[in-house]
C-alpha cells in the first residue's frame, strides 16, 4: 500500500501539489485523471521519487519517507525498485536491443544472472506480444510496440506498483488500443497499477478507483461508478469537455 | 642536383621512423590521456554545486579556460623551458625538470583534454533527460546510469568532434620539434638544412601528416558506422 500525507511540491512559484493526502491500494488499478497541468504527473513521479516534494510523508508498506529531510540514497533506490515507471514517450534505451532493454534492470540492479534475466525478459516480451522483436532496436519499432517494451521493462523488475504516466498519449488510436489491451490484462491479473490517463473510456474499463486532481489538490477520490454516473458539477464539466457528441452528433 | 624523387626516396625512411617512434606514439598516448581527463572534467563540470565539490568544479572550469585561452606552442615552452625555473624551497629546490617526451605528452594531453571536455560535456547534455529518468526509475545508481546508458550514447554523438580533436592533435605534435623531440617535422627540418631543399622536405612532411590524418578519418568513419548500427531501420 502507498500512502501520501500532507505532501507539498512547488516548482519555483508554482504550487504543483498542495497538502495532498491519498492512498493507493495494492492489487488495484487507480486512474489519476484531471486537466493538463493539474499536478497528476507530478503526483505520479513523486511516487518514483523522480520528483522530490518539499514536505509530507510517503508510506510504502512499512517504509516511511519524510520529504522534509534529505532522502537517503538507500531509501530512494529501494522505493524505485518497488515502483516500476512507464513514461509517456517510452524512454527506451535506443542503444540496447529490445531484450537487453528489458534485461538491463534485472542484471544491473537486481544482479540476476544474464541467462535467467534473458529468459524472464523473453517471457515478458511474449506477454506483451513482442517476442519476435527481441533482437530489434527500439528505433525499429512503432510507438505502440515501444511502449509495450517499456511495460515489459518495468515488469521485469517485478515491482510492487506499476506507475504509468499517460502511457498512450503519444500514440495513434490504433496503436493505443494494443497498449491498453496489455494494461487491461495486467489489471485483470490484479497487479497494482497507478495510471495517469486522459482516456476516460480506459479509466472506466480498468480502474478500481479514480482520483481527480486539479490545481494540485484531489477533488475526487472514489469508485468509477460514482465518478462517471454521479459526478459533481466540476467533474461533469470536465467529462463533457472531452466529448463532442454531447454537443453535435451527426450519427444521430 | 639530385632529382626530387631521389630526395624523397632517401629521406622517406628517416621521416617514417620519426613518425613511428615519436609522432604516432605521442599523438595516441596524449589523446588517450586527454580523453580520460576530458571525461572526468566534463563530469565534474556537469555535477551539481555542493559543498566542497564547488572547489573541484572551480578547478575544472579554470583548467578548461587556461588551456583553451593560451597558445599550445607557448604552453609547451612554459612546461619544458619554464618549469625548471619554478624553484620552491623544500618541494622543488631545482625546479621541475621534465624530459622532452614527458613535457610533450603532458602538455598535449592537457591541451586536447580541455577541448575534448567541452565536446563530451555537450554530448552528455544532448542525451534526453528521459534517458536519465528511465534509468533512475529502474533503480540504477548515478554511476550505473552514466556507464550503461548515458556515456555509450554520448560516445556516438561525440565521435565526429572528438575525431576533429584527434586529427588536430596529430598535426599539432609537429610543435614538439621546438622542444627537441625528433618527430616528423624536426627530421624534415634537419634534412632540409643539409640538402637545401625546403620545399621538397616540408611538402614531404606535410604528406606524411596527411597520410596519418587520412587514416584517422577512415577510423572515424568505421567507428561511426559501428556505433550507429542501432539507428538504422530494419531491412
């Protein structure tokens, strides 16, 4: 379980996260939604410690990090091993083949034997439907394929939580569907996932819990059914702003 | 008067030996040492300002400034002819006396290291921030990220400008003639003084440098191809 208490993060004069309190349960998929610049990504990146909030507490199971003190690198590395990160623009290592991308963490960080790591990597690539691309380089793959490799790379560390930062925002709808199907399968295996997304249909399909963030504050924290069927005015406006068919529907 | 071809054929072995004994080893050793120095300097210049490390950073900045702001020939003279007069009671009572070989390699290394440091710093900065983040996010330490992810990619980016520096250095070793090293240019001067054929001798020396630099250009092309394999699309 991950729990943030009274977390604050500023970028210069901009308050990105304001006294934020939130809990993410294990074996659940949590979707973080909200308008651009609301602090969703900052929240997610703080969980992997790619961002360092200035104050607040971060509980990861029994481990507690107090952001108001300098972080020990031991704590940082331990949290990062437990939280796999998937980025909007994949960030695969272009100089390493697909299978080496997936093996890099297990071999370098977990000190696994290369043979064993390769076997695990191949199984994971098979899971995301890319076993045949093992020896290709990332630059030879489509965006959707690269993102599926990135998902395999994060799974290879066997993280307790998988953090996904707008994993399909850079993809064409067709390629997006391939990535979302992989994530849906993970959600159905009860992996613990936290995904920042603009895709409401996907949030509705996979999320056990929805968090709506705006101006660095959490305005909604509850079930998808409450979020989509009984939204308050602000959420209703947000959802409406994403659709055209409520305004104009030529198929009607 | 001997024919031009006769002059070239009789002097070429001496010049080739000078190249093999001095020019090539000095260039290779100086570039290798300079490269190590450059990587360290680049990493120091890129490191965050923190505590006592600010002093190390200041030294790195000063070093690059000093060697890029003064002429290489003057640097050679200071190190070889000047340092023997740096007499400090208790430490160097007789000044710092370096043999020509050491003085030459030290100066060439420091000089090329200053330029290469900037090349490598730029190459590291050219690697997208996302590469650092992705590597950090799987729990790698900073040395691991540098060694496994950033420097291999930066090496490819820095190959063309580093080749420039190596090629420059190969030609700049001719300045070692001024500190009594009998490399290619020094030998050609000595022969020209005997046979009164400066045009032939210096053109011949130039040709030897051109051959060496052409080999380096070829090596650059080969390495670029090798390190860019991952950029080529399928088929």
